[in-house]
C-alpha cells in the first residue's frame, strides 16, 4: 500500500468516526429508552474503525475487542432487564474503557506520523473529543453508582454529562453546572488538566511535523 492510499484510507476512517461521534453527542440529548444502547453501539463502531488500522498494535486490538464485547453485553442486559441505576453505572464505566482504548489507538497512530496531513488533524480532533466523552461516561457512571449527586445542582438529564464534560475540557466554565462532591471535583480537575496537557503536546507535535514538511517543499521548488 502506498502512502497516498494509506492517507486516503485514514482520512475516510477518521471522517466516518468523527461523524459517528457527532451523532452520539446529538443522540445523547434524547431522553428515551434504548438511547444508551445506541450510543454504546456508536462508541464500539468508532473503536472498531480505529482498531481496523493494520498499524494498531495487536495487544491493543485484543484489549479493544474484549472491551467492546463487555460494553455491548452490559448495555444490552441493562436495557433488556431494566436493572438498577448501579448496574447502569457499571455499563457507563465499560464505555470509559472503550473510549480509553480508542484514545490509546489514536495516540499511538498520531505518534508515528511524520508529516501533517488531513488525517493527522482529524485524528488529533478526535482524540480531544475522546477525552470529553470518556470523562462524561465516567461522571455519569459514578453518579449512578453513588447516593450523593455528582453535581451541586442535584440530579441532571443524560445530556448534561457530555455538555459539562466538553465545557470543562475546553475551560469555558459557564457555571450553570458544578461538581458537588470531593470525588467529582477531583475528576473534573483531572479532565481539565489532561485536556490542557493534550493541547500543548498535540500542538507542539503538529508544529514539529509541519516545519520539516514546509522546509522540504521549499527545497524542492526550482
């Protein structure tokens, strides 16, 4: 496979994955039965797109397959049997593992890229979104599994977890929602810190790859 073919395949794969993540965010705002299962299926589909890359380490592919099966199984059981909030919380935490494996696959792929392409930028954007979705699932999972509300404002809708996660990750801080427990506060700080570190490292990596490419292009001109 030539580099151009690999780039086209990567661009298509990341493009579909980004569309699926956007769909998951939109669906998450619908408070209807089976939405949790639909969102889980989308997360697993995104993970599958990333793991199908032949350059993904075999061990990561195996872990991802196990995480995907467990996540799907727990979501199906939770929806079919209408179990307690605690079980739904466990199901949300399996999504955390799915997103973590996907994030690891993305970071591994981005770290091996040597020039800035559309795939590189799309991969970086998707990795940033993965952090937010991962944190949102963790927030909701913890909230469902504990007696004390995660937010100081009390119980919230399903869509508020993803909204709050993206707001925290981007440090917008509107103030309409705030963590209400010590654990929640620490988790939000970890997400915010991780997001800022990721941006610094990602930008530095992209600039370091972009500079040699521009220099080589200037040298090739007559």
